[in-house]
C-alpha cells in the first residue's frame, strides 16, 4: 500500500475542521431563526396587549369604566408570550455566540477576511481629524 492511499493526521484534522465549521454554520442559522421567531413573538405580544387595552380597536373588557386593575390583569394575561419570546431570543443569541466562538477557535474567519489577503483600502486608524475650520488661537 502506498503512502498516497493512506489517510494522514493532517487529512483528519482538515476534515474535522470542515465538519465543525459546517456545524457552526448550521448553529448560526438556527440562532438567527430563533431571533426572528423571538421578534415575531414580541410583536404578537404587543399586538395582543394593545388590542386588549382598546388602543388598536375593540376592547376585550365589557363596560365603559375600566380600572387600572383590569388593565394590569389583561397585560399580565399575555405576559407568557413575552417571556417565551425572550427565552427564544436568549437561546438564539447563545447559539450564535457558540457558533462564532467555534469558528474562531478552529481557525476560521468571522468576517470573511483571511490572513494574507490584501486590504481593500489601506487607511490609518484612527482616521486623521478633519480640518473644517481654523481653530482660534488663545
């Protein structure tokens, strides 16, 4: 059997890195999806609360005299939607953070810029102060 027919440790390391990078990409997409779901959940909560408080149309409360306690009860009724949306947002942020950390630890690039690539434009940082007016002398 020749050496070309065997798998080297560098081959295994490269394949492992590619698999981890693909998994991190999937986790990043899942985290983004959870953030979108969380945003929709917050919008649904806001819609239900505003509708129940008679801000956007018909109210769910019977009668004209609506007290503060009734309004608090209505807002508390829909608080579960906000809690679930915040849990989805937290899980989405955690997935994205773990995915970014994994890519950085395996030698990938979070920005798409690789070592050795020329910069699109070379600028000094911090940028020079723009001179728009002459400063008065003391």
